[in-house]
């Protein structure tokens, strides 16, 4: 065979082989892929001084990792315990993180530097979660722990934005005057843990720190305290703190006053009336004058229905009338044009007769709860909650409770222990060492169906 024919035949064989492999699904001709995404966080290769070193005297720490890293939001993420007066400087370059402590180190003290979620690799942003560097200025590493949980007293739920604060050799005013000695972040379930502690007496608090000062200085801050000192030993039991605020933050954003509409209108009138609620009328403008004698509730024969007096809300846009509604009964509300007027002396455009039908018992669900371990001496109050709103509250005086008039819907169920028996939740007050009233939030929601028996056994 001639050389030219030989090379031509060889090329054909190579092309044929490539087509055969491609058609079999065992391989394809194309660019190689980049492989799976790196999901492994950085690893510590070495530290100077070494991790868990004792008798440390210097103020510079160098951490070397196995890949290029960066430190994100060090001021928020990095916590030094015991807490220094001055924040350390944290720098990074290539595979190295450098920490410079600006305070003099305390003698015979175990220090821990918790980086939270600050350390990430440069390429993929994988987080080295919860990495803690530990060293001691004495000849041993303290090893005691103190764990616990923080619960929002009003809701019975957790809030991971709070911090747990720990003080040594402190009086009751220390939490208001100076930074704590130790800080621990809360997990999603409200739990926390202080580690590498020495034995001794401590005061513990929890705080939603509004200004970043790590001190309790506002009545609007969520705050919790334990009544007495905590003695940390090898057998210290976990603690539970209940947080509350003396004053609530305003949830309504400030808005500029708007000019009233040119016409006065009724914007909300129920056609199906809840048996448990008052009759509610809503207007588009604040009302200046109200003549309730010209708002008449009657039956279908226009016979007036006995009811309490009309009342107006603080915005002067809502009128309500408490009525002993009869299930399924039809009502008429006669509204005269001169019954109401706004600041511009606008009246309703015409007289109207509104048709209202009261709901029947079949429109509600029957709910039965059978309790166990419910402390009746603490005046328990059953709360039906949707979102942040308590829809209904009922005092509970026996281990079985029932109600045939619960509006259909999905509810969170809470138990308020109403210590002072005033029918509402009350916050704590640190100045007089008063703990807040406590609420137990049940984990499972309750779905109430109309014309249905909704029964549940509840063990607290």
C-alpha cells in the first residue's frame, strides 16, 4: 500500500472510531467540564501560638489555612471572650488571618475567639462555621460550660437575634453600665452555650442589643435576667431566661397626613355578621360629628334592636355597636344622610338601608381541648393566634375546655400563665426584679373547620 493511501485509510479509521464511541453514549467529543463545585470549607493548617496554647503572653495571633480566605464583617461576627474593652483588629491576606489584641491580657485566663460565619474561602464562599481559637495566659485551659435557652415571654417562641451576656464579679447595675465578660450567640431554637469557663459565680442576662453597646439601656429592648447568681461547676444545670420589653416598638411607620377625600363614604359594612363581634362601620374620612340616633339597627320589620351605645375608635374612622346577635337572623341598618359628617362638613350622599345576616352555629367550629399538666393555680388563659394577632382569649378553669363558636381557620395556640389574673400578658421589670408572665406556645397548629368537632389532647 502506498504511504498516501495508508494515511488516508488511517484517518478514516480514527473518524469511524470516534463516531462509534459517540453513538454508544459512552463518551462525547467536546470540551471537558469543570467538575463538581467545591463545597468544602477552609481548613486550619497551623496557628501561632498553637491552638489551645498555655502561658501565652503576646497579643498577635496568626492563623494559616489550606486555601485563600477572607474575613467578612469581623466587627459583627468575631467575638472575643472575655470581652475586651477595645475590639481587636482582624486582617487577612492570601491564606493567612492575623488577629491583634489591643487590650492587655488578663493573668491566668482562658480566651476564646469565635469567628462565627466570618471565615470563607475566596473562590466559592464556603463558610468555616463556628470556628473558635482558644488559648490561655495561665498554665491550663478552662473547660467548664454553661448552657441554656432564651424564650420570648409574650409568645413562648425563640428569637435568635438576642445575645446571652455573662458577667463575673458584678452587681445588679453592671449590665446597664459596662460590657459583659462573655457573650454567646443564640441558635435558631433560642439555645446558647458558654464554653471554656472557669469555676465561679456569674450573673447571666439576654439582650436584643439595639445600639451595639452590649448594655441594657432602653425600655424598648428585649431583656431577660435570672433572679440569682449562677454558680458554674462541672454539674451546672442549663438555665432558661424569659425576655420581654417594658415598652413596645411602634410597628406603624410614620406617615404624612393626607388630605381628606372630597366625598364621605362608607367603606366597610358586613353582610355576614360574626356572632362574636360588634357591628363595625368604616369610613374613608375621619368623622367630626356623629348622630347615633340616626343610625338605627332593626329586624326585618324595622323594629329597633336593643344594643349598647355606638363607640368610635381613635382614628375616628370606625364606628362599632355591640349587639346580642341571634344566629341566622336578618337585620336592617338604617343610615340617615345626616348621621355623620367629616371635618369638611361632608355627609353621606344618600340615606341607605343595609341588609345584614348573622352567622349560624354551623358557620363555626366546635373545639375541645383536654389538658394535662396545666397549672390552674397560675390562672391559665388560652390564646388563639393568627400571625402576630391574638384573635381570641379564654380563661381556663378546668382540665377540659370547649367552645362551639370558633371561627374557621388555622391558629397558633398559646397558654398564658396570667399570674396577676388581670386577663392580659404583663412584661417584666428589672428595676424591681419582676419576671414577665410566661406564655407556652404549642408546636402544632390547630386547623378549625366549620360545622366540625375539632378535638385535641394537650400535654404541657
